[in-house]
C-alpha cells in the first residue's frame, strides 16, 4: 500500500498523519468515493430540485488540490460514521449527533475520543430531542431504548484505540492490541507499522516478496517472525 508523501513546502504534519481518500478507504473498508462525498460535500436531487450536502467536517489536513487528504483523527472519525451507518442510522442523524457531540465534548473529532464512550448515549438522546416534530427514525429509537445496542456500535471501535492524557485517540491497533500492527500519527505519518520497531508493514511485506522468506526478513530487520507474518497478512488484507 503506497502512502502519500508529505510535501516539504506543505503544512506541518508531524503528529497528524496523512492519508489519501483511497488509502483511508482501504484501512477502514469504506469506498473512497463515499469518503470524498462525506468530507468534500456533494450535490443530490430531491423532488426534482438540486440540493447540496455540506461536508461532515473539515479534515485536519488543509486541502491543497481537488482531492481530499485526511489526518489520523479524520480516519478514526470516519470509522464511527461507517459503524453508525451499518447500524442503520441515516447520515442525517449522524450529522446531528456529530453537532451535539462537538458541543458536549468541545472536540472537533468527538467520536474518536474516550469521552464519547461514556457520553455517547446521552448525545443520541439529545439528537432524538432535536428530531421533535419530525418523524424519528425507528432504528434511532431502538438504539436509545436498548443501551446494549448503542454499546455494540461504540465499544468495538474504541477497544482497539489508545488514548492520550486528554482522552484523544493516539494510536489505532487495526488487528487488535494482541497483534503488533499499529497506526501512530507521531511516527511515519501514521503509516501502519510494527510497534516498538518502527518498520512499516509495507516495507516488511515487500521485503518478504523480494527475499521469498519470512525468516530471512525477520533477521534482516531484527523483527520477530510473528510480527513479519502479521505485517504480510495485514498488507494482503489491504490489497484485497
């Protein structure tokens, strides 16, 4: 997986991370076209009239061209948007939840915060109040009435994250914390890498292809054999 390179004359991306829509899409299993629609806005038609849907939020990385580039927090926030969509919520409800969550937490990317783990249900309760006078989505009511339903959406997306002292997501373990693969915006612009070693999964996977041996690559890079296998498996999953 080829990640974008930071431009020398561009914004300071240290600790932010850098991903194209295509790269982010592979990491979180969301089509890049959908990510662009969410973060660039898009036109649609309703009752024969052309309408415009604003971006869900402004990405961390300033837009330098026609496409969108994302930071680490954008990547994690998008994971939650997709999880809520998969749970049956509409983008309209999620947009309202984002607005309320920003107000409650004071954060630009509230879903990917430890605070949201405890405030998520109350945030959706407030969203339900804002729907007063409108037809409230049945699935939204279901999430509110059944605490476990909301928990099944939030908890799986938080348990593989590490948070800093302010409760902001600092690292993501995409294969779970029992594995070695981690994304850390403080290192290698957030590229997937082996924790404690600093070698990217792409580097190891390419080396295995070139050398034809996991054991040989483990010796060359002084990385545990199990970690090399995890890197290869992770890159194959991205390619798929």
